[in-house]
C-alpha cells in the first residue's frame, strides 16, 4: 500500500532548487528538515506526501498508527502522537477544532514548538465561535507559537502540487520567527506565502474558503433589477399595448423576443455604469484639487465593483447574440415569412428588395459584431489571470483607449497630511506609522516597487496584490482603489500604490 502512495508524488517538486515567488531561485535546506503532523486524515496524508516530495523529513502522529501507516508515503514515519511531537520544531495540527482539547495531553511535549493550524470552520461554526480556530488553539497551548496557514489549500491541491491550483498561502501569527519558518516551508513546497499579519487576522483567513463570489452581490442585484425594469417596459410596449389597443395576441413573444430586446438595454446601461464612476471620481478630485483624499463611500464601492459590472454587461451582450441567432429558428418567424410571401403573390409582386433596408441591416450586424468583439477584449483582459500576463503597455493599449479621460486626472497634492513619494523608477518602502501612498504620477514608467521584509514589530499590509517580502512588483495601470486593513486609509488613483504598516518608527523613503 505504502509503495502505491510513493512514485510520482515522492519526487521533489523542483529538485534542490526552488522557485521563489519573484522568479528567483531558492535553495532547499540541505539537511532534511523534520516536520510533524498530528492527524492521519485526508489533509494529513496529502500534506505528508507533498512534504516528502519537497525533500522534508516527516513524522506523523496518530492515535492508531498501525491502522493508518499504510496510507502514508513510505518515507514518512507514522507513530503515536506523543512520540511524533518530540523532535520536530514545526508541527501541523491536521485535526478538527472540536478535537483540539483531546491534544491537551501533549502540552509538555509541544512546549516551545511552532503549531500550524490548518483548520477550516464551517459557516455556522464561524458565526458561533467568537475566537478563530487558531486563537483557540493558541489559548490551549500558550507555550507554543501558533501559525495559521495552509487552510485555503485543499488536500487535492496538495496532492496535485501547486502547478495545478491556487498557489497563495495566507499566513498569520503573532511570532515573526514562527511565521518566517512556516513561510519558508510553504515556499519550499512551491507555494507563495502571503503575510496576513498577526493571529488576530486568523478569522479573516478562516473565512476565505467560505467566500462565495465576493464582490458580485451588488452588481448581480443591479443587473437583475435593470433586467426586470427593462423587461416590464418591453412587455408593456411590445405585448400589452398591441393586445389592449388592437386585440392582437403577442404573448408568444415573451420567452424569446422580449428577452432579446431587454438584454442589450441592460448591457448598455451596465457598460455606462462601468465608466460613469470614473467621470464622477475625476469631478470630485477636480473639485477638491487633490487625488489623495478618500472618496465618499458610495463612490468608492461603485469604483470597486466596476469589473464585475463590466463582466455582467459582457454576459448580457453575449446572451443577446445567442438569442439573436435563435430568432430565425422560431416557428412564429417562419409563419411570418410564409405569410409575407403569400401576400406578395396575392399582390402580384415578384421581387421584393428595398435597398435602404438591406444596407441598414448589413451595417447594423457588422457594427454589432465589432462592438461585441471589443467588449470581449475588454472583458477578457480584465480577468486577473490574463491581466497579470500582460505588460503595462499591452494592458494600457487595450484598456486605456476606452477609459481615456474617464480615469481620475493626475493632480498635484496641496499640503496633504500623508507622505507622498514621487517615484520615477524604483522605490524602497521601509516602514511608516501611517499608510504611505507611492505615486508614479508624472512618470511615464510603470512603478517598480521593492518590498523590504518588515522590521521586527512592524506589520505590513499591502493589497492588490499582496507583495511578499523581498519581492519586486511592477504596478499595473488602471488600479483605481483598494482598501487596506482595518482602520487604515483608502486611496485612489490610476497608478497609486498603498502600503500600510501598522507600527514602526521609520519614515517612508525612496
Ligand atoms: P479527517 O480526514 O476527518 O481527519 C481528521 C483526523 O483527525 C483523523 O484522521 C484523526 O487522526 C485526527 N484526530 C485527532 N484527534 C482526534 C479525535 N479526538 N477525534 C477524531 N479525530 C481525531 O479530516 P481532514 O480532511 O484531514 O481535515 C483535517 C483538518 O484539516 C481539518 O481541521 C480541516 O478543516 C483542515 N483542512 C482540510 C482540507 C481538506 O481538503 N481535507 C483542506 C483545508 C483544511 P488519527 O485517528 O490518526 O488520530
């Protein structure tokens, strides 16, 4: 059985050299670092397989090692829990929260160790417990350093390797050294650690796998509301009015024709709602004379939902195309054609050809296809996976012509309290007691940012994207707004990057 588990998965992921998140190469520890796992379930098995495959020495602690040993790779040592916690410094707790108290007997053996909490609560559990699972574990084992990590990675992704799934591993802990150790471990396994700050963020990290399409609720309700309104209007105009005034029964139009007339109306309005907040934001900034002040909440939320609104507009346009292709397939359409032909014959007309109508339809169809093609391009390049693969110039080439003049203009700051650093090419963010916006305004170059590892006692929160310490990131254009951690500022601008550091004496400097 154990032999079956080995094979492909036992091979090191990238032999001795590993790819860092920024593409540089990092060395795997030369001596096999020992990692412990408590629990022998699905997650523990996948984790052990991946750790062994990445060159680590693994010891698994089970209540019944005889029963479970055969399920683990042969290179992993499966033993009793008490024995498993003796030697490794880092121990993964792959058991459910309700079973944490059953581990309390191991307290002495676990003293001074780094415990990695991988657990995920269910939605009712998340609501029921005031403490996150990781904080609860930390309260049970006060002599250990508890790190929240790997909960967003499924057993399947661990088995398949990070090439075939989510690479980001949000990590939070109160002890920087413990967090660093687990980050290194994640990196060595081929994942990208993302610093989420202290253990107080564990609740946020535990809520991540439960999120269902965050950011889509308002845009979806908006699209639905617009659809209902336009559908009602088209129903009254195309169906009810002919019925009331002329007694014509056109209710058959409801499923296809009225829906098809409604969809482009919704698509147009949604598309205009993508660009309207940019205009309003520009107007607000012009009125205030600065771009370094927070927008009103309603405008901020609107700006943040533009991508979803744009994608819904594209969805409606694509549905309209499909419905339009189906129009000639309808029975009603065929009857109309036959009736028209009969009328022609009765009126003794043999050749019906109205030049103006022919041209109108040709141009109408051609413009429709071009419009859909353009909208498709905008929609596809707004997807993160595609946008990340584009260079700054390529992204602007596609997106900017349509948004030109609509994105906030670059304004000079007028004695704002925030520290602002103009960056022609490279900026080193150190530590600032307050959010530090770094702007590439006035520069034709994209912003290059190098993020230093946080000094001790200083927590960095950087959003959109998270920037792992020691890595370099080139800002995409068109980023308009992103929110920082609790209590921090919000900024907006097409090329403004915000780094928030919760504590620390050093000023932001280039
Ligand atoms: P599982 O298959 O049910 O395994 C749980 C393990 O807990 C058991 O195999 C058992 O191992 C151990 N355990 C220790 N004390 C226990 C007790 N008192 N009662 C019952 N079991 C006890 O669960 P899993 O899927 O591996 O998940 C383990 C943890 O990983 C959970 O917190 C889960 O939220 C988290 N997680 C899982 C996934 C996933 O894809 N499965 C993904 C992310 C996070 P022994 O009998 O050998 O002691």
